[in-house]
């Protein structure tokens, strides 16, 4: 099944690299709107996976906004530089996974498969 993915609030370098990797996979990719409806109108639950920065406030905000009736998206923290403490912190905050550049097709593919 085609996963619907949103890239939200990411550093431009991280977003560009993730877009490149995700373009090799069978996904429906959306970018956070830069114009039009504000973020408060994003239906986070309409996505299977949301990639966001590893800041705890970002992870918690998306998890809170998507709480309630299922389905809830899997929140994946994506970073430019891998940090072990960041990884542990976001998982404890409720993120499904954490990844850092360079993003490889098989790495992201495994993460998406685990979000079933």
C-alpha cells in the first residue's frame, strides 16, 4: 500500500536529501504548505508518516496534534547529524523512529516498512 508522507518543519538540507531518497520509493510525498492553510489546519492523521526535526517540542507538538481517533501517523525525527541523545529523547517522547543523513534507500525503506 502506498504510504502518504509529510515532510514538516525540516531543515532545507535534510528535506532535500529526504525528498531525493523518497523519490526512489513508492510513496505519496507531501511537503508542508508554505502558503494557504496554516499548520493548525493540517490534518496530521491523514498521513501515514510525518518526518520532522528531532527537537522534542516538534515531536511532541505533532504527536499532540494527531492524537485522538486513529489513525495516527508514525512520527520520524530526521536530523542532519546523528546524535545519540537526540535519538533516545525523541523515542522516549513517542516518535516511532529516528534517522540521520545520509539517507539511504534501504534505511528509509526499512523505517517505512516498520510503520505498517
